[in-house]
C-alpha cells in the first residue's frame, strides 16, 4: 500500500477523534452502547474518504448520526454538529494554505503526510477546547440562543465550499471574504447582546439571594426577640425580687449592675424597624443589627405603609447601599451617629440618612466642577458603583437624589414617586 495513502487514512482517523473531542465539549452523557457509538464514528471516518461535491452532505449527515449518541437538547445538538463540521472544513482551509508555501511537486508527493500533520494540529486544538470549556456541557445558565451562531456559520461556510465546484474560485474568494466579514460582525453583536442579558440576569439573581438573606435574618430577629421576651417575662418575678433584695440590703451598686445586665439582655435582639413592610424591615434590621456592639447611636423615624409599589430589588439597592456607606463612615470617627428618616406621604417616599464622618470627601477623577460625583471611601477602586446603582434605581421612579455635607455631617436625600398597594 502506498505510504502516502496510509498517512492519509491515519490522518482522517485523527480528524475523527478530534470530532469526538468536540462532541464531548458539548455533551455530558452518552446514551448509546459503546459499539453503536464506535460504528457511528467509523461511518464518519468513511464519509471523509470522499472528495466530491456531494460528500459535503454525506459527512454532515454522519455528524448528525454521531450526535445522536449523546443526550441533549435539539439546539445544542445542532450547535455541536455545526461546530464539528466547522472543524472538519478547517482541514481543507489549512491544507490549501500550506500548499501555497510548499513546492507543488513536493506537496503532491507528500499530500498524505501534510494532511497528517494538519489533523494532528486540529486534534490538539480540539483537546485544548475539551480541557478548557468544561461548563458548556453542563448548561447551568440558560443561553440557548448562543448556539445559533455556531449553527449559522458552519452552514454558510459549507454552502460556499459547495459553490466551489461550480463557480470560478476567484468569485468564491470574494463571496467567502464578504461572508466572513459580515458574519463575524453580526455574530459579535449578537453574542454581546446575549451575554449582556445574561449578566443582567446574574445581577438580579444576586439581588434575590440578598433579599432571601435579609428576610431570613428578619425572621431570626423576630423569633429571637419573642423568645427573649418570653424568657424575661417568665423570670420577671425572680428578677424583681433579686433587685429588691439588693436594695433592701443597701447594696445599691450590685442592684445597679444587676438591672444594667437585665436591660442589656432585653436589648440584645432589638428590632429597629417594625413597620409591617417586610422588605424595608428586613433590610434595615439586617444592616443595623450590629450597631449596638459598634457603639453607634441611632435616631430612627420610620413611617412606611405595609405595602408600596416599589420593587424589592430597588429597596435593597437604595437602603442597603446608603446604610452601608453611613456605617462605613461612622466607623472612622469617635462620635458615631446615624439618623434614618423614611416617610411616605401623598405618593411620595422620602428617605434621608444623616451620619457623622471625618469631614473628608472623595470625588471621582473623571467628574467636572459642574457635576462632581462623590466616591465612598470603601469603593474608591470601584469608582462609586454603589452610588451609581442607587441613581439607576431612583431613575426608575422619576425620583431625585441629593448629597450634601457640612462640617462633620454627611446627608443623603432620596425622593421617589410610588403608589401604595
């Protein structure tokens, strides 16, 4: 047997193994018997032997047969076929490119050897893809539309290759260039749009996780407060009798210490917000739960109806970020005071937070004198994304956001136009 023919057959076998690696990038589980899978790949290898115009359809059909060995959705199966088809077509492109740089006689005499080297390269790329792209097969994120470009591009390239048998090669080159340029541009914009939507969904998912954490903390606070109150009530007679004994025995210091200890126990699980609006109560109680330990003095005035026509995610963003900034600011001064004023009246929600701080205000470098954008101390490196997110949420309700500072007092005011439910 001719040595070049052996090289050629062996090269096609490696190309078939490259397709197997690409398939395993897309699919997690094989559902057919090993013998059936082997036969389907042998059929693919056999289809690659033909070098006529109708062979394009033959090995495309063979790829479809191979994909049926794996459990998956129709969209992902089509994407796997398209991606594998594109890998096989790249063999022709690489070989034609190599032929341009080699002497014609040498290339003709060693076509099997060059094909073998090309297929080894293709298999190496497929193996790298198999190692790197491990999450595609899992499909943890629902991005089915991402498979569409992987289907369209190989089909277009296949059509151009099919035309190669009937149209002048120069014209085909022009068509291929136009297709590649327009196709890549459209796919980039398409993928950018889909990925942007995925990022937005991830942000919403993260906010929902925060909401669950706040609600859980609210339930814990309420339950602990109830249990603590029950315990104190149960032992109240004993506590009062003990305090009376200290006083009648002229042990005023012991009585004072005992009563102070009792008062601290009562205030351990204090509920700061009890407006019956679960969203506001949860985020406020969660953010302020450690203020006692940090010796922060609170001045709260909360007049909020049980239900408001405002998304919980926006409440989390606005109240959560403002309280985070206030708590971060008072941690740097000795006099730690936070004043929180929230009032709903006539379809307007008024939110004001005042806190002490060290008097130092940071501004983002890209802002000008007319529009100075404040950057909170904790997120200077992130360019004030917390305040930026607050503004985005406020804009949804045609609201207003104002920041002022005078001396050692920092104030933020938010006004939202919302309906009660």
